[in-house]
C-alpha cells in the first residue's frame, strides 16, 4: 500500500536536506527555514526521502505532483491491460505455403502491438529431432526482426517447443497511435473496453 509523503507542517524532523524546485541542492537547513522558503516561492515542502538522516525534502507544487502521478499510473494500467498474448502453432515440417501464412499472422499481431507465443508441436518420432523446432523458430525470429524481438528464448515443454516474441517499442507505439483512428472508423457509439491480458489461439 502506498503512503502519501508528509507535506509542510506534517514533517516532524528538526532539520532537513533541502532540494530546490529544479532539483538543485540547497543543503541542510532547519525545518522552519525550509517551510519559510517554500512559502516565499508559493510551493509545498514535501518529504521525499523520510528514511534519510536528515530526511530529504523538496520544494514542489504537491497538488500538481499528485495529479501528474495519477495520470502516469492510469496510463501504466491502461497499457498493461492492453497487453495481449496471441498464440501461433506450427509443425516442425510445415510446408512453405502454411509457413508464410502463419508468419503473416505473427507479423499482423506484432504490428498490432501484441506479444506472440509461438509453439512448435512435435508428434511421434519428431520429438527426437528438437533441432527442427529450433531451426524453424530461429528462422521466424530473424524474418520478423524489424518488428519484434525474442522475449523468451525457445525451450522444450513436453511435446512442444515454445518461444515468445514481443514487438519493438517503436512498433508498439505505432500500434497505440493508430488505434484511435481504427476505433473512430468503427463508430462513435462503440465503447472499447480493454481486455485483461489473455491468450488467444490463431492457427
């Protein structure tokens, strides 16, 4: 649970290490002096490092600080909710046409800002040839390298081999920027509710 810092008269220390509004070091001053300096520039004295000796306090607009912090937290939650993991299943001996089709799905998912869990499914004697799966996953990761990167390297999981691809930051930013445009074309009456992180399968 987050606890709000002490502000102004809530601060109990006799002296504080004061930091100015631009991050400049003022030095160690009595609390009364720090409160007077805050009042002189119409700012708040905020205890930012209460465990330090003496505690560190900064001059800032606390109301503005709280507002901006709430906006950042809301944006972080929104981005987290929009993270979706798609799944693409391949066979180690997939034919060229099917491979290109499934690679196209992976490219589309990455361009949309989603992560992709790529699963190689081994059957029968194929399980004795894990190098086929590694080779296929390496080829795929190299061919989509402009859009994404390997977030989780290939690993064997029973009869399957799994690798996770994630979009580059620039790719995801482009997807987020394009989303309002796409939603606008769907009509103003449609309400888009971000789904929690989920796993979907596309074959």
